[in-house]
C-alpha cells in the first residue's frame, strides 16, 4: 500500500475499541490506517481502516515480530507510525526497539524506560522515592512468606505485570478473604507466574466513586497536556478488567503526583496514571500506569484533547496547539456498562433510577458513532466469539482437572470476559 499524500500512515496493532478511537481520530484527518489483529474486533470494521491484516497466533511472540518486519516492505508501510494498543504488544515493540526502528516511526519507548511504569513493583518504588502514597504491598518469595503478612483482610494477589494472569484467567487480581483463601489463591497464581512476579496488596475500600485517573501526553517526562477523570463504573465491579463509565471531572490533587512520576520515569507519549482515594487516610494512592491508549481515551477527545492526533503530530515534528480540557463530559462502553450496573444493583450500591440518571448528558460512546456504524456490529460479534471461546476453555480445564471428593464449602472463582 502506497501513501496517497505527504503524511505517513499508521499501523495499528489491535482492533478493539481503543484502536477504533485512534483510527477514527486519524482517519477523519485523512491519515491512512492499517489495522492488524488476530481476532477482528470493532476497529476492523471501521470505514477508516484502509487495510486489514489478519495474524494467526499470539501477538507477543517472535513470530509476530517477524511478521511486523516482513509487512513493512510487502505492504509499503515503511516509516509509518507503529501504534501498539495492548500491554502485550507495547512490551513486544519496546523490547525490540532496535529491530523495528529502521522500519517504522516508533512512538513506543524502549523497554529499559517503559518497564519502570509497566511493572508495578518498579512503579511503586519510584512512587515511594517521591513520597507518593501507594497501597500497602508485600512481595512473598514463596508460600512461607505469606505467614509474615500482618494485615486485615481482604487482600488481593496481583501480578507485577498483568499480562500472563489476564491471559490465563481473564482476571487482573485474585481476592482473598482469609488466610486459607490467600494460600489457595497464591497456589493458583504460582502455577501461572514466577514467585518474583507475584505481589500481595491491601484492598482500598470504595467503589468507582473513589477511582480517578490523570490522562496525559508527555515528551521525555515533560507533561504537555493533561486532564483528570473519575472511573465511576468498571466491569467486573471488583478489580475490573476495564472501565465502563467514566466522567471528566477536575481532581487537581492528583495532577502534580502524576506529573512527578512521569518526569522521574522520563515517559513519552500517551499515558494514564490511575489512583484510588483512600478515605481512611485521606490520600490518593497510586494503582497503575498505562503507557498506551487507555480504554476511555475518546472521552479526552470530547473534552478537547485529541491525544492520538497530538501523538501523530508530535511524531511528525509538527506538534499542534494544545487547548485546556473542557470538563463535564462522560464516556460509556455499553457492552460492559449494562452488566456492571446489574452487578452494582445486586450488590446494593446502585439503584435503577441512579443508573438511568447517569446516562443522559454530554456522552460519548466507546464504539457507537452514526458516521461510522459498522463497528457496533463487529464489537458485539467479537464479544460473542470471546465468550464462547472462554466458555469452551473453562470446560476443557474442568474436564482435565482431577476429580476430588467434596470436603466443604468451595469458593466461587469467576472468570470474566472483557
């Protein structure tokens, strides 16, 4: 594929709703967009995708790297921007910076920089150096170290980097309500992760009303644009895989800590810094840092900060004027917000009336756009396919598991599909 104008195009790795927001932003400005994925999702069906390349297999392995190297010349996309959408593909590009840099314009930094944001224990280390509050966290080297943790339950077990746990269980964290369950969940995690990749963390009480983010665009740690938001609902409601309802609200208390983190880590590009407000200590505590387009980045577009366009222009050495954000907008991912609302209603934390009242207003949707309607159908179809494959995988795991007699109450383990 050859360029039809003087601008380089973009190769987007992934086709979910995050990718859809990116190619809509750029495609409307006549930037050609190529989409790559191993499962066609919403962006695959967008009118702004000029070419779609299907990959068969995992997207974090050597074979996919070789595929990216090969298509640069085969599809005439040399020196186009390469935009990974997931943690998995961000790490692949970051670890193979030298191999990909001659072929593409990379907006992803090398792994020696990004790992300080992507690996939680390193991010928390930087936060402690800057006196930025974090959840109380333990790093057990083995099962015996669990006995030394003196903290009230519930606790959660999380991976240092969430990729492998999400791939295996479609979960970001494993909850533990007592020592027995902590041990059981540690056994489950240690079957998937190396001991140095597991952490135990306190649970900060509070629902989505206490979850906040700073969305930012940076150059070598210098924050050029930012806005804040409340991640009001997520799905699943406990330790969600992603936000489903986000509101653009001003939270000035988290801006400076986020800017300090981004400066110390020398990060560039689109970054989201997640916090949770702990009412017990009156502190905003750092949770995660995302070094790629986050789920609700199109809310920022509605607020006047078109981060994909800012990133594109910056990569082309033509940074545009950046306005101050407009607040009061909201973002909804209908596919997950409906089940999230039902979960909150069952838990007694949300009424039907309150849910309905939250929807009208200045609302932007993750997928729905009448100017580009087909992604809605693709999004729904791909969700059905993922649910079917997840159910089949769970059935196979259950059938292959040795059967043991019932010895007491069993904890329910819920597997969710984003």
